[in-house]
C-alpha cells in the first residue's frame, strides 16, 4: 500500500500542473497510486475528450512527475484501465 507521504507529494505535483490544464478547459483528478508506483489519473473537461490528451499526459504530466519523483513508473489515464 502506498504511504500517505508519497500520496501527498504526488498530489502537490499534480496541483502544480493543474493550472496549465485548466487554461485549456481541462483538469486532472488523482484516482490511485498502485503498489508499483503507477499513477492513475482521470483527465476531465476538455482534456478528457481531446485527441492529444495522451501527449498531454505523457509529455506533460508524466514527464513533470518523473522529474521530481523518478521512482514513479508511469502516469496513465483511468479510462485506459477501466
């Protein structure tokens, strides 16, 4: 199980990228952090339906999180899993 300190740090990092997503009419929500440190998020608003959302997720959100927490395996959209 992922500890609270790790979850808080990831939440803070997501707060850092949130304004960029909101500028384009979108948002992001943390769904879970798996035991292998995959961060599962839900892209909301315009980001949820944008054809380039995968690029935003991988080259924006994932890249930023990994810069600050290299132990993160990857960031995935919940819609890809469920």
